[in-house]
């Protein structure tokens, strides 16, 4: 379930890239809090506490902003693509008893039957639930499953008061027969043959005609 963590936040009065860089240099994180028809609040969050909180997916924060508490769900996190440091956080206001729609990670575990291949089409499913009861993840086991087995979104066992929003027929995991090395080579050879990659002997008549044409061109050049 979602962790509710307490964090002290400060109102942010400077904006723009330069101001955001100064905030990050001070080991803090720019953030915005919005929702329920209120004006967006531009905040600064403590870097270390925020990093620890965001180790949990769909974290719920209890924000202390100038002595006033706000419950907020982490909606989006922007990270540096190389350093993976937190660049910005979007927070949405939630209230007690309110349901939210969130994406929850699907973890596949176990070993399928020998000579099978397990492919995952979706790594997350969308659910609706009370913000205090958001699952950390869902576990799907493929232990011993034979080729031809499929696991759909509707097959996930949901806790009470959690409703699936993703199409129940959406394919999450597909267990197929693993292809042998010999069969793979045969398929590749067949594919090459179909697209004309296979080398063919040059047509003798075509080569002779080409040579005659080149000879005529040379003769015309000499006459000129």
C-alpha cells in the first residue's frame, strides 16, 4: 500500500531555468502542487527526503507548507536522463476518502516450463482505489506454465476495494514455444530467399548485351 511520508516544503517565489538550477544546487527539488480547483502552488522540497520518498511508486506525501498540511500523490517525476537526479516533481492534492486512478507495476516471477519463451506485453496496469490503499505492485507467477498459456489483466488478483481500469482482456504475459537454433536458421534462410538476398548467377545473355552496348559507345566516341 502507498506510504504516507511527512515532508516540510517551502513556497517558491523564483521561477525559470536559472532559479531551478539554484534550487537543485542547494540540494532541493522544485515541485508544483495542484488539484481540486486550487491555484497551483510552486514549492521547494528537501532533496534527500524527496529522494527517499520517491523510492516508493505512487507515494503519498503529507506536505507541511508554512504550517498548513496538504496530502499529495506523486503524479510525475522528471529526472536527468544521464545522472538520474530528480529535476522536478508534480504533485496532485488528495483528500481523505478519495479514490485515484494510478498505474501499478506488474512483476513477473518464476520459471515457465522447459523450452518455452516468456514475453511481457504490459509492465503496468491501471487501477482505481482509495489513495491510502494503492498497491505497491502486483505479482504474476509463470512457474511451470506450458507453451500456449496467456495471462490477461483480468487474471490479476486484486485486493478489496481496488478496481481494474485496464481492459481485462489486455495480454500481460504470453508463454510460447521456444524456437530451436536450427529452426531459427531455417527461417532466416527462407526470409533471405523471399526478399531476393540470395545471390544468383548473372545472366550470360544480359552480360553479352551489356558488353556489346559498351563497345558501340566506344566506337561512336572514336568516330567523333
